[in-house]
C-alpha cells in the first residue's frame, strides 16, 4: 500500500506534538527537582503542624497549600517558558515546521503537552496533600468541606494552565529567561488587579484612572483563582463561581495560545 | 549501479525565482543580506547538487525551500505552489544539516511523531515504519532510543522520517557531513537508491567529490549569489582541456620520450617513480604521439593510462581567478 498523505488536521498535529512534549518534559531533571522541593515543603508543613499544639489544621492547610501552589507555579512557568526555546536551540523545530503543518497547530501541541504535565503534577501533589491532611487531622479534616478543597485544587489547576499559557505566549517571540521574567511580572500584576484598580480610583486625573483600569483589564485577573481564605476558614466554594472563573481562565488560555501562534508564525527562526 | 535520467521536457519540480533573504543581527538588529536574487530550476527525477563553501547561504535557501522561512523577496515554488503552503510541503521530505532530534524517542516513536505531522494515518504509519527502517538499514534500531544513536544512524533515521510519507522531492542538507568514509559511501548509495525509486533529490554539500559522484545537475553558490548552474557534464567540460595520466615502466627520464620543451608537447607535469615515470598530458592531440613514442621504445611498457576529469574545485578556482 502506497502511503497517500493528506494535509493533517489540527487535532492530529496538536496531539502528536503534545504527546512528544509530555514525555520529553517527564525526562527533565528540573521537573523532579521541583517535585522534591514541594515534597520537602509538605514534609516541613507536617512537622510544623506537629510542633504547634494549637491550630494544627491551619498550619497544615497553609503550608500544604503553599507547597502545592509553589510546585504548580514552578512547573507551569519553567516548562512553559522553556519548551519552545528548547526546540529552537536544539533545532528540532526545523524538521517539525518543514512538515505540512501550521505553526499555530504546533504551538497548541506544545501547550497541551505542558498542560498535561502540569495537570499530572497537580493531581499527584493534591492527592498527597489531601491524604496527609486527612491522616494528620482525623475528624478535623472535615472542617473544610471536601467541595472547597476539590474546587480550590481545580482553580489552582486552571491558574497553572493560565501561567503556562502566559509563558508559552512570551516564549513564542522571546528567550526562555525573558519569558519566565515577563510571566512572573504579569502574574504579580494580575494577582493585584483589585489594588491596581483601587489605586486608579484614588487619582483625580481621568487619564491616570483610565490607565490603571486598562492595566487591570489587559492582564489576567489571578485573584479569581486565589481561594486560600476559603480553605483556611472552611468557607464553601459555589459551583457556579468555580465554573465562571474556570471559563474566564479558559478564555485567557485560548487567547494567549492564539496570539502566541500568530507571533510564532512571524518569527524568524 | 543506479541510473537516474533527468527529464528535461517536464516542468521543473522546484522553481526558485529571484529569492533574496536577509537576517536581523547585532544590537541594532540591522539586516544582513544572505541571499541575493537566487534563481534556478530543479528538474523532476534528477539529483541536484547544491554546492558552496560554509556560510555561502546553502542552509538558508534550504530553509526557504522547506517552508521553514519566508523569503524577503522572490518565490520558491513546488510544482507551481509556494512552499509556504502546507499542500506543497506534503510532497517534500527534509533532512536537516545536524540531525538533532528528540533524544527520548525510540526509532519507531520518532517515525510515529513525524508520520503524524506528515499527514499519515496511524494505520499508514504502522505499515510504513518497518518499510522505511528496512530501506535505510535501521530495522534493528526500531526500539532503540535516539540518544544511543551514532552520527551515521541519526542521518539514516533522519532520512527515514524524510521519506516516510513518500515525498516527490527530498531535500537533504549536508547529508554526508561528519561521517567516516564508509558512512559517506553508504549514504551516497542510499541517495542513489532513493533517486532510482523516482524521487527528486536536492542536496547541499561543500564537499565537491560528493556532488560530482552522484549529481545530474549542479548549482554553485558563493556569498549568497549563484555562480553557476546546469548539468554536471557541462561543469566538467568547463574545467579546461581533458587531461590523461600515463604511467610507464622501464623509462627513467622524460628526455627519453620527448624532444625539446615538455610543455610544448602537452606535458603538464611529470615525476619519476621507482621503476618508471608518471606523466600528465593535456589534450588528445599530444597523447597519441606520446604513446606511439613510448611504445616504440624497446624497454618501455605502459602501466596505465587514466583520464583525469576536471573537478569542481578547478571550477571554483577558475571562477575566483577570473574575479581577481
């Protein structure tokens, strides 16, 4: 049978690139360094919780959640920022782009590969964190509703996908280091969106107000995904709120990958 | 021995039309011209050698042919369709200069990946993998990770991914660079075999004998400009008059064979050997009287008569000489 290829569809290309990217990242040493550091922070949280007689649950929740947050952030940022740069440096991108594909399809595949790794990492660490909390707290574990814990983990995951999207967007036209720096900058601005808007409101000048308002809209609002208060105080997370904020995150992810693809199309390799 | 006959009556399979390319470089991102108004055609079913020194612009042009880069001006057309169009790239296979691939993949995992990017279905890929691995002599490396491959093996697996989707045009960037003589010979034979199967092969090199050995057509590029382009036979004819080396036994000096000034008798140069002499003669008109005189000499016997084909190196040198 003679092979009779047709121009491959976006799904076929993106899935093939995502699979290769996923297994490539799983071989990266930096991934395991991040996981080990997160595990150490988690162990430290258990020790700290044991030392503190009162507020064991609070200490465990704060530090455990911190370990999870740190791990997801670091994996999404490092892999998102470096996955395109790695291909460019090793020149492996050239063979791929010489195939009958569009660069946007290839970039989407890279993003999905990173997303798969981030998801795997978040799932594993979430399960470990929940398991440790349950073991340590006993009946007190239920002080925070399970729905809140799962919802918080899911929002953390969406936030990680968004960080990966930011890093991939920047890496479509810049170096890995610059992409990481810019992504961190946007993350901090986005995590302070309400303060930025408030800052604008303090000004009498209309232009200044508009500027701060524009800045707060131009970057993803990461405050939407931060629910540590609900976790600490055992407040419920509504399903509608989780769905709405997740959709907001997905739209931003799609936008970033789309823009990244357009920029990569113009990039001189 | 394989025979690849160019079909000059057909439309060219690849047409490079007035292509110029420049890159941004330096702190001020000033554009540096790499290719200047490059034009040539590649006939279907031929082996086209793209020859030039390092830094001449060979790889840049290959990136334009494979659609990886977009020319600043001009067009690169595969059967009339721009190579920027994925429909054109569907029929092009490409081996990069330094075949750095994803090292974590096995031979077959690597081919699955590029098979999917080439538009093959899973069933087609599974069917083609053993065929192409066999074709490039890599059947045993199917389960081996690429990190364990030698340079020659990487070249072969690179060629395997390039031919996986049965492309009409194969673009090979320095396919023999960094290989030992055995590896070079094997890749050369592989290229000839792939061309004999009906493919057009476009390959770049800065090693002239590699191009001379297998190409039908040649383009010579230097400093981003095409210096010459045409059939290889035309190039070899341009190298000056045909020369022949004659080795004689039982002759100790040239004076025994030539009356008067050697250069006037067509003797380009000569040197003594242990039992005789080796003489290089320019032009057929001088060869006949020289051989007649040698045969007439009682003690002399002819060891060999070898025609010396002018090389493309001579062509490069003559071109530079003319410029100076």
